[in-house]
């Protein structure tokens, strides 16, 4: 999955999140003092704690985040660390569970006494985790929690370095509007996983496309379970919609829809998925490189980004893990950006004080990351995050929107037929 992906909050998960939020909001003034309140002249490593989904539903993304965090640690330590001290990561596995993620951050902070914390993967886990960190007065910088549920409590300690979820498809709808009416798709389908990442962006896109005269041929929110993919995929194919905006959260969802479309010999002029196609070789190996041709996805980063910071990270990644720039999962960049932002803030403050870190990140300063510029608003969203649309073209993952943005190439439109 891409940045800030998260599955729908079940009743039990919602209760866990609510309890954590209440605890976080009600106890932020007390509790343990963050161990990294000052450098103290110590040359001991700076310990940063994070919980990641190394197993469970989010394991592909969690493991990509692990690579991103570890790559950042390796790179920052190769230049002397932070404040003259090496960085050490304390990573715990939450098994993709919103209950376990709370337990993990409680342990990291109150038992392991980490100096700083980084966020987990997905909005589903970020919401309760950030509330737990708030309870202890810890700053919570994260890269995969951009859904509204993360920011609605308005906790002062939450900072998402990535693009806000709801705006991911904005470049796409702007492009459709720029087309002559005769070239726009006549109809569109909006299948969406029941998920706080998937639904907001697709629903916003639908609200913008309908006034353009694009008929809604299908719209439905389906459970995010493998067994429930087939029926909506078949229904979309039967609708004959010329454009499909899939509210997906992972590769299996996209693969299921693509398989159903092929079986029914249905080839929409446009197929764009909220998440999945951004996962590099994890996507192409699942659906086939030829079949990926023409598939689009929104994101704020890709392996071929001209950003010098990104190019350096990709070079480091390929040297350590192999592969190519197009095969680098966007999750890696999201995680790496978290480390960059924290490094810049701590270095500026010359202190590990979480209170000073929170204050500095709320000051309106613009920082640079592999994903581009970062500046936070009052609730911790990145005000200046870049928004792009990418497309697989002949085995390469390329930037296509915005049209006049540096690096954008011509869109394959209509989408080529499935390879079969």
C-alpha cells in the first residue's frame, strides 16, 4: 500500500482507538518524562522507537517501512549521527493490530525509555499510537497516517510528513477537467474498500467528476476482505464504465479487480487505483509487467524523482537491497522522510526535548525530505506536500500529472488492453 493506508475501523478497533484517544488527551500533561529531554553530553546512542506491521494484513507495507527506517539510520549514522551521537532503532512488531500498537508504544516509552518515537504504518494504527505518545508528551512524526481519523482529535504531537489522503486524486480530476468534453470518459465506476484511506479520496474525486457530466455507472463501498472482492469487481465490469477509480489499499485488491476485468474482457479507458500500483516490483510481479501497462496511481513520490535527496536515497537503497529505482516501494520514501524531518528538527534545536521538537514543527518552518517540502499546519498535516499521478508505461513507473510539472510525460490514454 501507499502512504497513510489503513483498513476500515471495525467496532473493536474503533473502541481501541477511542480509548487511546481519551487517554492521550486526558493525560498529556503528566506521565513519564521523555528520556530524551536533553543531550546531557552523553555519547550513548539516540534510541528511537517505532511499532511496525512486520506480520499481519499490513506486513508488506510494514516491512517496506522497516527498510526505510533502517536505511535512514544507516545513512545518518554514516555521517556522524545526530548531535554527534549514533542512532539506534528499537522496532517492535504490532502484527497489524490497533490494540498491539498501543501496547508497543507504551512499552517503548515507559519501559524502554526511548528518546524519540516514529510512527507505524497505516492510519488505523497511527490514530491510537499517536494518542498514546501524546499521553507521555512525545512528538509523533509519521509518514503513513494521513486519513481524517488521525487529525480529528487535534493532538498537538502528531505530524504527518506525507500528502493528506483526501487530496491524492486532485491532479487526476484537474486533468479530466482540462480535456475537451468529447475526450472525457462518459461514465465512471467508484468501487471503494471500506477504509479511512481509500474512501475519502475517491468520494472527493466523484464529487468533482459528476458536475463535469461524467455519469456514475457504479458506486459501492465493499468490505476489505479477499473473499469480498469478486462481486464488486464483476459488477464494475458489467457496468461498462469507461473509467474506474478504485479505492484500494493494497496489491491484492488491485490484482483481484484486474483479474475479474480480464476474465470479462472489460478494458476501461482509465484505471486508477488509490494504492497498490505504487509498490514497485511487488505490484508488477503480482499482476504481470505487461498487464500493468497504463495503470495509474496517486502518490507524492516515485523512484525516478529528480529531487536530489530522493536520488541519493534511491542510490543508497539499490546499493543495499538491489533492484532498480522503479522497483522501490513508496513506503520506503515515506519512512525515510520521517527520519529526515526529525533529524533536521533535533539538529536545529540542539536538543532531544520532545516539547521543543513539537514546538519547532508547529512553528511554520519548511523542511526538505526525499518526498519534497514539508510544512505542518495546526493539526499536523503537511501543507506543502506534493501531489502527483503516476502510470506504468512499458515496464517503467513514470510521472504523468500534473501535466506541466517537471518530469511529467505523456499519459497513455486510453489505457492499452490487458496483455491477456
